[in-house]
C-alpha cells in the first residue's frame, strides 16, 4: 500500500515537473506548482505571498508565519527584495531546526500575538513590525512601521495598528535580540509617511543629521488642499520623494496617461514654488543615499549635522 501511494505521488510530481520543464507550470516548492501564465503577471510581492501561503498550507497552517513572511501577507512594504526562505515562529522547546527553504525561529510567542489571516496563522501586525525592526535594514524597518500606523487622508486605508499596541507588544516580547533597535524604530515611526520611499528618505534625512522636517505640510492652491512630502519651516523649503510608481502604476495613474501626470505635477510644483523659498525632488536611489540626498538638500540651504537616528 505504501509503495503504491509512493508511486502515485512520484508519478504526479513527475508529470508536474515535466509541465514546468515545458514552460506550462511554475514550481513554487516541492510538489506545488501554479500555471506559468498566472505566475508571469504577478509582481514580486504577490509571488512571495503565494510562496508563503503554499508553505503554510503544506504544513496544515499550524505554525504561525513570521518576519518577512507575515509582512508580505499584511502588505507591509520592504525596500529590499523578499527573502528566498519562508519564516515561521515556533515555541522555544521545539528547537530551531529548519528544512530547505524554511526558517524556523524558536523564540516562543504569546497567543495574543498570533492571528488567522485568510486561512493561515501569522504573527500580528505589531509583532511582525517589531520582529522586522530587529533584523532587516533600517529603512525597510521604518517603512513597515510607518505603513502599520498610516491612515490615508481619504479614509480608504485604515491604520493596521497603533503606537500603543506596538509598545505593549514590544514590552511583552522582552528580552529579545534587537529590542533596542526595535524600540528606536517604534519611536521614529510616523503615520504621516505617504510611501515606502518617503519612509526611506526620512531615515536618510535623520542619518545625515538634517533638521526634522514637517511631514505632509498643507498648502492651499486655487482653493485645493495640496501636501508636500517634506517641509523645513525655518528655510521654507519643500522636498518631494518622487518614485516611478507615481508615473507608471495603473492604480496611481487612475486612468490618466503618464504625460498627464507629469503635467499635473509641474502645475502643482509651480504653485508650491510661489509659496516657498526652495523646492527639490529626488528619486529612489537618491533618497536611499546619505551623500546624494545631502547634496540635493543643500539646494534648500540645509546643512547636515549629528545623526538623529542610528
């Protein structure tokens, strides 16, 4: 009976592997495949989320996903690529042995820090943010924390958690490696950051020692409320983190062409320039670099100083 079951399983996997070799299927992990055409249209977040869900369901969903693997399901952003491994958190007594492609963190967890999300167990938003803050790069940690607190001005995107919950969860997790860094990220996080690139730029601004900017400063232009990403009141200088997404993402284009968005941005910028002493834009690469952003902000008369974050 066992031999027959093995032959059936082996035969099924062999057919699936042949489908992958011919380009019809995409292998997610051992014994798990998806149509190649469907895989091709997924972005990097969706691909990792699919891989994470497959790994969890193959284990009956009994072990909570954690770290980056929980983050992708909560739609918390990272500014670096997703890892190859799928991360789980287990009880301390279970040990940290991991299978190929699977990373188990035997650090224990409180039941209050685990939730059921779309049929799989994951660490809560607060626990996920804190665990990320302890291990990923600083800009990604802040981007995830900012998103967890963010409230969209239109009300369409509610906050996933609040600072009090983050602090309460952090205290419950003590002691743990990276706790000081995690608390620094919690304290630095802001609900006003409008995108991961803005969060990363805000970290760079702090690392360079520039004065803390006002986020989402309001300007009234022709009776409309307009907000800038960064504003330094003492210099009356405005800064914008200008990623490609604004001009190419279909959701952000909202039916407009890239050319129309560029024109609208030019009109908006010209209107803001009439109310400030200086206005600068920077792209993703500049926002992630202390030397490059320092050079860009010098146009506003800003001078770097002692780092405010580190």
